[in-house]
């Protein structure tokens, strides 16, 4: 498994299971519970042991389903992450949210805990103070953030005594804001992993006509999806999270790992791939 390692001790696999598309922010469909449990277990059995969830996914029920999926596995072999919602970033609310998440996941700690989206109406120092409390109490092993632009990320790190190890962003061949805003360069310079969510944009990348993608697909003998994913993870500080349910999708994503795109081809995709307009349902960097 390809590993992303910071200059500090922190390291993670390049590809994680993302439970967002399975549940998201809708009312839970309890009739689908067993299917979702089986989907997660299928990924774990395929050595995808990093699971990304959030308190907002299916209004907390996603965390309950993750627990039901992982309860018969050795906890130390898994890397479990969750996120606190934008509305819960006041000090006491954040600590309460974290404890509720731990209870739903039936675990004593989270490997990573994330600020899902910054809240401009709540002082970042208050938020990071609560995160540091959880870190000091060993309730979370690492602190990370999501959808933070460069300036907000810098403010968060200045307010935190613990290092922020990762920033999760909407980033792929179609949506390029982290590239254009120099956020990626900031993360690289400051020893922070940038994690790309929605790396194939609901599958839209596979449906787009592109001579460049087609040429690279033939050159490397890979699918469009594998080209899009590998273009991300071939860069030094970038990992990704992907929704995976079907066996064939798990295999396809895993085969995006065992090779590395050449630097000149990564640059070609940066400079020559048609920049699309940002998608309407994106979460902007704040």
C-alpha cells in the first residue's frame, strides 16, 4: 500500500474509504444498514482499513453503522476518522460532539478528528483549544481540518499547540481550486498532507472526452479513473478518499496505487487538461 509520510512521524495510506456518498446528510435509511455494513467490511478485507466518516453523515447514523461493521476487527489494525460539524465548533459543543462520536463508534479514541468546515462566526482559537484538549486527553491521536483555505489553515495552526497534519479539500481534474489558490504548495511547504475528496467527481471524469487522458490511459495501460486518482497520489503530499462499494471498484482503486505517474505527465494534466467550471454542489474553501 502506497504510504504518504510527513517529515514528522505521521504517515497514512494514500487511499481511504469515504462513507460520504453512502449516507451524506440525509435521514438514515435503516433498511440499507446491512448492505452498508457489508460494503465497509468488503473494503477492510481488501486491506483498505482507513475509514472516513462524520457526525453529519445520515444525522449520526453513519457512525453507528461504521461501528457495526468494524466491531469484529482488531481496533488497532484500523484507522478511524470522524468530523465535527460546522455548527459545533464552540469549545463545549465540540468536546461534546467528540464524546458522542466516540460513543457511537464504541471506541476510546479516534486516529484523526477533523473540523469539517470552518465557521467564520466562531473564533478559531476557541475551536482549536477544544481540539487540543481532546488531543491532550488522548481522545484523538491527530488533528486535521477540512475545506480550509490557506489563510484559515495558517490561523488554525497558529492557534493550535498540536500540529495539524492534514487538510481535506475538494480537488480533482475538474475542480482545481487547491492548485490555483496555492493551497497545495502551502501544505507541501508546511509538512501537511492534502487529502482530495471526490477524486473522480461522481464518475464525470470517466465520461469526459480528452485526448490527453486517452493518451495517458494507453501509455500506462490504466483506466480513466486510475489516471485521475494516480495523478493525485503521485504528488508528494496528496492522498485521497473514495467511495467504494462494489468489488470491481475496490480492485480498480487499489490498482491506482501500484505505479507512479511520471512528473512530466502530472504537469501536462495540470497545464493542458481543460479546466471546468467549479461544480454547483461543491463546498468552497473557507
